[in-house]
């Protein structure tokens, strides 16, 4: 019989974390869906009045002022909010909290790769259920696994679409375990399933300040869930998980709705510009509800991504995902970035596939 230590060692040997690092600082970063339209004005405002001489002191253990600001913003109580160092930390907490070795973790596939990573680190058994060929979600398939933890990304990264609301609601309501509902990109799609999450028995609705809020470098995310679930998650949370500057900026960022609205509408203009230009180059783009476009390349996707890197443009290679062979994912940014990408990609696909 395999000892728990041996099981852990063997499993961790097979775990590989998706790599995000790009070595060149002059790269155009169209690979990680950060907010390429800029940094939230809350950073400069808070920096102006923040008492940096008090950084000798610990922040509040559970980021109470940010939690209470989030609670008032979303119409829930402070006890129903938990914050993390990026929403990634909340995904980590969910896996630590709800998965014991051998437990089943289930998600649709393709989806955000970090769900699988955290589940593997916690020695869970991974059950990924393919989306339908049109990337729609089959809730019956997911529910049939009776997993201890299920993750659903709405809208979904990397396929860029919103799943049918009824399918998602069914998963929230009928799962026999806990559910992570990841709404990282909902500010772009205008969707919001918080009410559904709060009326389901065991769902955490995860949000981030890294995308539309323009604060990826600050690392702040949060989850809203019923108090009992937040209490469970808190058992595995690092105390003082958010630094005090981040806490103050994230709270202030919630006041900048017009800035976020403006980013979202500018992003949509650039997304449809890029869509048209890529189609003309022979890419098969898919409809997107997010701040990125996915497209099947008229040439080998991994080769295209590698060539673009040598030219200083980073895009995401999606070929490792099922149903996405030769797909790339391109984050949307201001026109000069889109034109730089187009100028570099055009000679690489010239005369192919049209
Ligand atoms: N969820 C999804 C679907 C994402 O795409 C990302 C980042 N790419 C995250 C969560 C994590 O974001 P962060 O840790 O920056 O909040």
C-alpha cells in the first residue's frame, strides 16, 4: 500500500504549473489578459495619502475594511466576503479546504489551468469533462462525477464564451460538493451570477481586481459566499494575506466605476477591430465575451506563437487544450498594441489559408 508521503511525492512529480513568465520587459504582453488600458487611478490617489511610515505595522488580519467595502458594493454582509492575494489564492484555498487526497475534482475542459493545478497539489483525482463542440456546457456531464469540488468559469477562459445560465445554475444547485464559480471576466461580459451563487447550497463566487479593475500587479481578489462557507475557507487562509497598501487601493478602486466602464467600452471597440483584421488574415476567430480573442490559426499555432515571441509579441498558445489545436489567445489592448501584433503576424501567415 502506498503511504501518504509516497503518494504526495509521486503526485507532485507529475504536477506542472502553467508558466506565465516572460523574460523580456519590452515585450508586448498580449498573453495574460491583464488590463492593457492602464492602471486604476485608485493607485495614484491612495499613494498620495497613504501613510507609508506605518508599514512597520501588520495590516488587519482579515482585511476587514476591504471586506466591508466589497460587502456594501455587492449587497452582502462582511461575513460573506473573503479576500485573497489575487483570486488565485482563493482557488488555492478552495482546493485546500474541500479536497482530501483522492477526492474528485471536476471542471469542464478546456478551462482555466490553475483549477487543475491546485487540485493536483492537494492530491485530488481530476475529472475534466469536455465541453460540447460549440464550447457549450453540459451540466449533466459535470454533475455525473459527483465531485467534492467543481469549478466553473463564467464567462470561460480560454474559450471566451458565456455558458448557458440554466446549465450553470443546475451545477450550483445540484452539486453534491462545493462549487467555485469564477467570474473573473464578468465585468467584460456584463453577466453576474452572484444571486444564483448565494442561493445555492455551497458555492463561492470568485472575482478579481486583476482584469477590468486594472490592478493585476497589486494582487487582490475576493470571493463571496454564504457565511458558513467563508468560515470554512478562513480555516486555511494565511493571516495578513493582503498588504495594507493593496487593501486600501482595492477598496478605492471600487469607487472608480466610470473608469472601469470606459475601459470595457474601449476594449470592445478594439476587440471588434482585431476580430475583423484577423479574419481578413485567415484566422477563424470565435465570438468573445472577454478581454481577449481566440482564433484558429491558418498555420501551426505553436510555431506562430514562437515566431511572434522572437519579434517581441507574446500571445497565448492554446494548442495544449483539447478542442483548441492551433488556437491562439490574444489579449485586447489599445490600437497601437493591436496594430503591432497585426504587423508582426501578417508576414507569418501571408498567403496561407485564404
Ligand atoms: N480566474 C481566471 C479565469 C483567470 O483567467 C485568472 C487569471 N488569468 C484568474 C482567475 C486569476 O487572477 P488573479 O489571481 O490575478 O486574480
